[in-house]
C-alpha cells in the first residue's frame, strides 16, 4: 500500500487530502487527514445524503485503516 497523492491544506481541521493505492493496484481517492480532539486521524471518503448528513462511501476494515492512517500521517509529517 502506498500514498499516491497528499495535498496539504491550510487552516481548518482538515490537514490534507490523501489518495491511497492498495497492493492490488486499486486507487481510493478522497481520504482526509483530520486534526480531531484525540489527535490526527484518517477519515474515509464520504458524500452528503438527501437528509443533509454525511455518509462514508468506502468501508475499510479497522486493521487495514490503521495501516493506512499510519502511512498517511508519516507522509504528512515529511512535508509538514
């Protein structure tokens, strides 16, 4: 798994947009690194529903998402 794009953002809670390529070659676009109350975390891509709430469009198992998060935070810290 690798980061194929990391665009740093200025201001706000969102720190960067991240695109990740899996070992199988699938690129998932639209992850966000967010500075939350308990530290930096990786938020899955989402879209706004008709009811005005946001819903995740990509569901990743917890153990894989933690690997993605670690990878994204390491990459973000390189360009910080």
